[in-house]
C-alpha cells in the first residue's frame, strides 16, 4: 500500500516534467494536500470568505481547520486502516524510503544539469564561473541548513502522527472518539492546533491577510472594469449632445455594452452575495447607466414630438431611430429566451433534487416545518435567476406616437376657443398632418410591417370619435358644455361635408359618425325643447303678473293683444334662424316639430293660467288674451312661408285650428266664468215666488217696464248681458269670437231657462197660469230684444255697418220656437187646447222626450184631478203616435240639451192603441170639440182663472212673429 507523500515530495516527483524550482520555492508552498480556496467574486474584498480553508471568519482555530482539511481528502493517510499488520507495514515503509531516496537523487542530478545549462548558455558565461561557484556554494550551505531543519521537523511531525494514529486506533477500539471525552483523539487534535497557532505569532492575522490579499486582487481586477464606466458614459454624453443625430447608433451600442456589464455584475452579486443589501448597493452604483439610458431615450423620443415635420426635414434621423428600436426588440427577445431557459434549468434541478431526496430517504410524511423549509429553498433557488429588464422600445414608440396624436388634438381642438378655431384645428390635424404628412413623409421612414398608416389613421379616428362623443355625452361636462348647441351643429355639418374629403388618402372608408350626428341633432332638439318650454312658460307668465301694468298691443285688425304673442313668435323665429344657420338640411324638418310643440305649450299654458286667474283678469286683458290666438294665426302664415321649401309633412299651419279652438275655449271661459257668473244668482230666482213681478190686472207699458225691472230675466239681460255686449262690441274682441260668445251666451241662458222650468230638482208648480204665462211672455220678449238687436260695427278699413247681434233666423229656429211651444202649452186654457199645443210641439221637434211633456204638464195645477187624469191619457196617446212616427235622424234641438235624464231611466208610454179610447181622434175633431167647449168654459171648476187667461192671452193679440208691428199690437 503506497503511503501518501507530502506536497514537497509530490513536487519533487513531478518536477521532471517542469522547470526546476529552487528550494526556497518549495519551502514557500503549502505543506498540506488541500490548497486554500480562492474567492473569485467581485465582493471578496468587502466581505467574502475570510478563512483560507473553510470560508468562515478568521479565528484562533485556523491551524485546527487546516489540519482537519489536510486529513479530509484521503482515508488511508499513513496507512491508518493497516495497523493490524505491523510487520508488513514496516517492510513496505523501508522499501518505499529507498525508492524515495533514489528518485530524489536522480531528480537532483537532473535539476543540477538543467541549471548549469541555463547558466552557461554562451562562452562568455565561463568568465562568470568563479562568481557562480561562490554564489552556488553559499546557496548550497543555506539549503543544507534548511534541509536539516526541515528533515528534523518532518521526522518529529511524522513521529507525532504515528503516535496520534496509534491513539486513534486505541480510542476507536475503546469507544473514546467523542471530542468531549478528556484525552480523546479530537480533544488532543484541538489542543495541538491551539499549540501550533501559538507557535507562529499572529497566525490568525496572517490567514486573514492572505484571504484579504486575494480578494483585493480580484476586486481590483473587477473595479478596473467598472472605472471604465464613467469614461464611457462621458463619451456617450458628448455624442448625445451633438445636434446632429449621426452618433445615435454608436451611442446606443455603447449603452448596450454598459448594460451588459451591469447585468453580468448584478447576476453575480445576486448569486453570491451573503448580505441582502449588497444587491441594492451595486444597483445604486449602476444607476449611472440607467441615467444615461434615460437621457438617450429622451433624445430619441424628442424626435417624435412632431413626427410629420421630422420625417419631412430629417428622415434619416427617424430611420436611425427605427434601426435602434429593432435592435432593442431583438435584444429583448434574446433576453426573454435566455431567462426562460434559465428558469427551465432551475426547475429541472429542483425536480432532480426532489427526486434524489425521495430516493435517499424512506417515504415518510413530512412535517409542516420540512415543507416550509423546502419552499424557502425553492424560492431561494428561483431568486438566483435574475429577471431581465425588457425595454419594449417598439411598444414605447407606438405609445409615444399615440400620445403625440392625443396631445395635438388637445392643443388644436380642445383648447381652441371658438367653433371656427376648432374646425380649423381639425382641418390641420386631419388634412395637413394625417392626409399629407403621414402619407407622404412618415410612411417612407418606417418598415412596411409596422403598418404606420393604419396606426395613425386609427389614432386620429379614435381621437375624433372621442371628441364627438364628448359633444353628445352630457356626463362629459368639460367637452359637452364647451360649446353651444348651434356650434355643435356646425361641427356636425363639418363631419358631413368636409371630413370625408380631408382624409381620402389616409382612410379608405372614413367613419360616418351617423349615430353621433343623429344623437346630437336629437339632443339639440331635446335641449331646445326644454329651453323653449322654459322660455315659453316665462313669456306666458308675463301676461299674468300685474294686470294693471300690462302694455297692450294692437293687431292688424286693431284689436288688443298682449306682448306674449309677439315675444313667443319672435323667440320661435330666432330659433328657426339658428337652425337655418347650421345649413343642415334635415335638422329644420326635425326641429320644426319641436317649435310647434313650443307653440302648443304656449296655447295650453295660456289657457291654464287664464282659467286659474279668470276671476281677477280685467275684461280688456281677457279679450286681449283671446285675440292672441288670431294674431298667432297671422304670424303662422309668415312662418309657413319661411319653411315652405323644406320637406315638412305638417307645418305651422296645422296649428291654426289649434289656436282657433283655444280662442273658443277661452271665450267659453269668458261666457261661463265671467258673464254668467254674475247672472247665476238671478238664475236661481227663476220660477220661484220672486219670478213673477207683473200684476194680474192689465197695466200700461210704462208701468210694465217698472214692474219688469224687478224680474230676474230683466236683471240678467239688461243689467248684465247688455253692458258686457256693449263693451265687447267696442273693438275689444275679434268679431268671430264676439259672435261665438253671443251664441254661447244665448244657448247657455235659454237652455238654462227651459231646463229650470222643466227639469229642476224642485218641481215647478203654477197655481196661477195667467200670471206665469204673462211673465214668461215678457221674459221671451226681453231675451229676443237683446239677442236680435241691431248694432253698429266697424270693418277693416274703417267701414261702418249695422248688423244683428245674432242672426234672427237662427235665433228663431233654435230658441224662439222651442220657447213659443212651451209658452203655448202653458197659456192653453182647455184640455183640447193643451192637446193641440202638445201635438204641435211634437210635430215641430223630433227630440222631445216623454219626460219633457210630462214635466211641462205637471207644472200646471189649474186643472181638476179628473180632467188632469183624462188629459194625461190623451197626451200619452198623442205621444205614442209621435214616438212611432218620429224621425230619429233629425238634427237635435234644444230639447235634447235640456233633457239630461239617462236613457234607461226615461219614462215611456203604453203602446196599446186598442185599449186607448181616445187614440183615434184626429186634429179636426179636436178643433171642433175645442170650439164647442169655449161656450162652457165659465162652467168649469177653473172659474175666473179660465176667463181671465182667455181674455188676456187671446190668440189674435199674442203674436210672436219678428216684425216691427208686433210690439205695437202687443201693447
């Protein structure tokens, strides 16, 4: 078994293949088999492995650690495992010692020969031979002394080693290898190391100095590279400061080289640093590279602030920048691939280690703590791989260009003050920048695969869409409120007329913006509608604030009107002007409906306020408000002429009927709530105890007039209706509405008069028919005189004319004839006269209900009960014949208006003609019977009533024909 030689012997054996070292060189080498490890990382000088052997901090146990390391490499040092055969070991030792001496001699001779050959290479070297001999002799003496000392030291150390090995064997056999056991092997070894440390003064300092020296040497080499950074950075700055961009490519290459140095250094620090703050320290140191990179990119991106101009004036600059960007993209791709490969390698190593642990250990369930430690280890291994910093310069380039477009829109459109400036900015951006600048100058500077035209076209359309959307989106307050609706409509017109032509070269199919256009037009109309409704309400309200201070105007027919009608049409006309100024053809027809809606609101609002304040409005103001409707119709004719060339289905003229109907409704209010309101209290007196004011005896005309002044009809007609009519006929109310008012008043008054007589809740009973008929005759005379009176009016142009207040023919047919038949029935004395009058009424009017006839007959209490029953049967028979033969298609008369009894509750006759004895009598027989009965009139139970009524109301004297002689005959 070969014994292991020391390092000196090994060097001597292998020296035949190398140059011969001097003995001093051999002595300066490490004695032990394991050389101290070196620290090659960049941070050794700061805090790397401190011990020359173990990598731990220097201590007083350096000698012990060196000794332990010297024993570690082999297990057969000095033949520890062969002590059992001591004889064999000694023999082998003797043989090996002889071999060692022979080899040593041979090597010494060979080294001596080679040394002499080197010293005597030329003939001139022979002159130096004496000196060489003396020098060699002195060296030899010195070497002999050193060899003697070394040999004795080696012998002593070998003897101590043998003793230690023997003791190890004994301790091993006796089980005393524990280093805690006194006088054990490891305890002795520790003591020996301590003794050795004490033999050399400051041995721990020597070991630390050795490590520090090596770390300093490595660090200096690294720092020599790092100190170059500042010089290179200064050189790059000078290149970037040049106004010409010809050095951009070279500056970029230099920056990339510096970044490679930085990345390599940080990878090494991350992998080997034992302190967490080392990485931050070095990263902060390398910040100068990041700063120069940032400065470089600032210079690069500065060229993109006006890329169209740069491409036009300095296209080569953009081309260089594009080359730089593509190089960066390739570099980023390489980094990504390397990073992915390193991560994959780490994952593979982790799986291998995990599988190895599973194979080395039994399959057991690991505790939570073991799993946590394993996770921490995996994280530590993963952190060793430094994730690269990807520049993504191409992505940043597109981002910068996109932001450039947005900034240009902000500057040229958003910040522009007026709509004209905004449209000019849009023309510049889309025409000069996009359609010309990009298509003619930018595209040639970029590679085709960049699709730069499509990018800029999309960017401009996105910004334009964003701006247009802001105009129609009320939630975007900044843009939505930046312009009036009229200005927004000009933008919409620009979109329709100019935008497609501005971008015809850059965009194949420009966006139509039809949705935004329709939305904005609708929004305009809605906003206009809301605005116009508010303005209309304010205009109308001016007519109802202070009636005494309202300034009245005169229309074309010289009738008064309020200012509101002029203001509303002025407002509508201004809105129409604004619509036409937009020059958008389809907006006028659409917005016309909104304008018409405002006028309808004007009508409704005027009527609503008139109805609310009707009791407080003076008659003059009230008539002016009614006249506003005809004045509005005049203005509508003018408005219609302005829009006649637009394709509008229903123009302003459709509001004519609306205004006219509103005027009639207002006139109804005037009649019902004003005029008739004053007459209501007198209407309640009709057919009551205070109704009959004339005496039973015959009186003169003057006396009759005096008595009539106290009657309700006289008070209503003479004291109320007549003053109102005179005022209205004095150029207050338009003739059309004045005539309508008179007809309305006649209808309401006369219908109310007859309805009170025939259908009052409290039944009317006349015990004195003479007085009732006489009073009714005077009422009819007053009513006729008022409604059929002649009045003077002035037509347009100042022409005077005399006309009837109400057409006498119309009055006679609608009101006088119904009143006459009622009066005739009331003034009839005998039953035959009553039946004749009833039949006459049924023949003239086809809508007289049975309830009307019965109610009329029930007002008379001047018949005895037996005659009354017989009269009722006869009237029933008459009405049965009438009911079977009447024309249901005839036009309804006043009797239909006053009879408000539900159809299902109306009374009907018994239609059994054969059971009615009086059903076959004819009019001739009735007249003959009536003539015969006149002689016996005084013999009936009527007594004086029948005689006085016949004498006072003779047919010859009671003529209601409308002629000039009637009043004289009556008098």
